[in-house]
C-alpha cells in the first residue's frame, strides 16, 4: 500500500495536518495510524463507583485515540507565544500566532461557535499581581470545555473520515527510510509513503526516543515540571476566572529564586487521574455545560527542573517522584494544606471533615514524603503569595493532589519546516518536544501540511 502522506498519531497535531492536507490537496492519498481507539470507543473505565482508580488499560482512553491526549481535556486553546511550547522559535512569532488563530477559526466552524474567547489584554489583575510579586502572562484563551471540545472532534472526524484512511488500534512499530520515502510497520503489515508526519504526543515519548535512535535523529533533553494540583472553592478565584478564565501566574521564590507557575486552571472543574506509561499522575478539566460544573476550581502549581550534565534524564527524575507517590498512595495522594503545614498526614476522616469536597477519589497522605523539599517549599511559598490576590488560597482546607508531572518529550532536531534530517520525515506536536499544548500542537500540524503542499 503506498500513500502520499502517512500521519502517525491522531491527536490535534495529526488531525490538523490531515485537515490542512485535505483542504489544499483534494485527492491526495493520506492515511492516519492511531494506537488508540476511534473517538466513539474511547471510554475511561473509572466511574468513581465500581472502578475508583486507574486499572492500567492496554490503550489509555484519556491519552490515546482520535483526539489524542486532548479529547477529554478542558479544550483550552491558548493563543500565545508566552507558554504552551516554543513553536515560534522555529517558524517565527507572527506566523505561530496566525496559525493558532487559523486553528481557532476551524474549531469555531466545526462546533465551537458561541464559546468564549478570554483575554488578559487590559486587565487590572496584571497590576494587582505585580504589586504582590506575581506575574500574569499574556494570552487569549478560547475555552471550548470538555463537552464542546468533543463535539468539535466528532465534526472534524465526520469531515475527514471519507477523505483520509484511518487505522485505529494500530500502533506503528517502526519506520524505515527508503530510497524514496518511508515504510512503516504495524503488527501485521507494512505501508509505504512519500512523506511521513510523526505526531505521537507524550504517550508516544518512549517510542519516539527509539525511532530517533533507529533513524539517527539528534535529540536534546527537555525539562520536567513537577508539582501539585490545588483544589479550592470556586469563589476564591472567581474574580480572576470570571474575567480571564485561566490565569498563568509566575512567582519567583525568595528562598531559592525558583520559578513556580500556575498551570491549567479549571474553574468549577474536576480533578482527574492521568496515566503516562503506567505512572498515575493528576490533571484537571472542566465543562462548559453548567449542569456538569462543580463547586470547586482547580489548577496546578509547577516547578520546572532541567537536567543536562552529568544526569540528563529530566523525565526519569519526574517519573521517580511520581512512582514514589504511586508507591505510597497506590495512585494519587491528596492532602489538606493545613495538614501539610503542620506536618500531619491527611487521613480519610480529616478529608471528609474538610469544607472542600474532593472531586477526585485519591488516597489521603503526606506529600512531604514524596516531593523534594526545594519543590515543596516553593509551592508553599507561592500558595501564600496567591493568597494575597485570591484570599482563601492558603486556607487549611485547600486540597493538594500529588503529584502533577508535566513530562516533555526530548526536543527533536528539526528545521523551520519541522522536517527532520530525513527529507519528507516531519516530527510535530508534543512528540517533538517543541509544543506542549492543544493550540501549538494543532498549529504545528497546519504548518507541516502547508510545507508538504508547497513542495
Ligand atoms: C487531561 C488532560 C488535559 C489537558 N488539557 C489541556 C488544555 O486544556 N489545553 C491545552 O492546551 N492542552 C491540554 N492538554 C495537553 C494537550 O492535550 C496536548 O498538548 C495535545 O493533545 C498534544 O497534541 P499532539 O497531537 O501533539 O499529541 P497527543 O494529543 O498526545 O496525540 C498523540 C496520539 O498519537 C498516538 N500514538 C502514540 N504513539 C503511537 C504509535 N506508535 N503509533 C500510532 N499512534 C501513536 C497516541 O495514541 C495519541 O492519540 C491536556 C492533556 C491532558 C492529558
């Protein structure tokens, strides 16, 4: 079987490259290989009743399948170069923003119309933050919400399914470089193509490392972000979230001068488990539909760590910390802020008596036994700093879930077309280590599709 383009991975990067290829080249022969299920078959078995925590499915429906890691996400498309990836370093700031806006237009056309676009432009909170030693980053954020994000994916699939050949539950095992083009191998078959786009996301990080070794593609170690997910009554952050929806706030700790930042804010949302290569960490999302909203807001507080010499394995460091929390808690640990400050382990009764009701069933425990002192000290310092702009953040009953780890793939060497040293082999999205968000991953997909169309 020979295709013009084979796309490996059907996350936002893969979907938007397929979309743009179809738009620019009607009749082009395109195949998408996806390790996970079709969108309609993606279902995480955790129901909070019979299945309370992760059972380690062969293909994790949260991370894999049509829509990628973003399918059940909050659908926050941040249009900014300030965070979410470094795509602008390859294609320029203006182009990166243009592509993110283009992706936003498509999302609006495919079911997202009517959703709100928030912006930090002109907000008075910037001043309030600076006055309290906190820094609000600039962004426009389109909040689709988990429910509308799903509708957009359904519509994009309906549009693509007759124009592109989809192979679900079909992980690609290896890629060979041919004299002209590429051959990909699945469990039982082999397929050839002229151009190959690899967009395997974070769940494909180990596979990506192997492919880079096999094909002699240079890589660089990336950072890892480690921290906790904070959950508190929605009223505490309502003045910020009502205006901005999500605020990315950075704080430099006095003790170590480390940067701690808020990440992935989910007003009236829920805390969820995340499974990366069998390690259970924590994440969060929220719904646009008021009927599905909760009384709590959650967000992550993260500290970035980057190792280079002599130890290079930043992800390995993050994995070890997450494994420790899995070992002590059987999964994610939850602790009241008051218990953490007083050096107590949280117990089921202390959690049950708290005024904040957890939205995730996690094991009450002690995060100080898991997180390195430097990271934990930074997080505690930031909670007190946030308390000045959002009084109530440092309340005893504020819940901390750990650990939250943001793994980044090692950065793959590509040129300004996101093409590797092999002509026609493109590496995009979170799998390239260049992006780590829905908007940047999608924009990288549009960018390669246009490069292929122009060649
Ligand atoms: C719970 C959660 C909430 C999030 N919320 C947000 C948010 O609100 N805003 C935001 O900007 N970002 C969010 N993110 C991050 C966002 O989802 C990712 O940045 C984005 O999905 C990256 O897109 P991608 O296409 O590069 O990779 P992915 O979405 O990870 O897709 C890669 C796909 O490749 C497949 N794959 C992997 N290996 C192979 C292989 N060997 N063969 C075939 N297929 C393979 C995987 O199954 C997967 O479906 C969230 C992530 C999670 C997990």
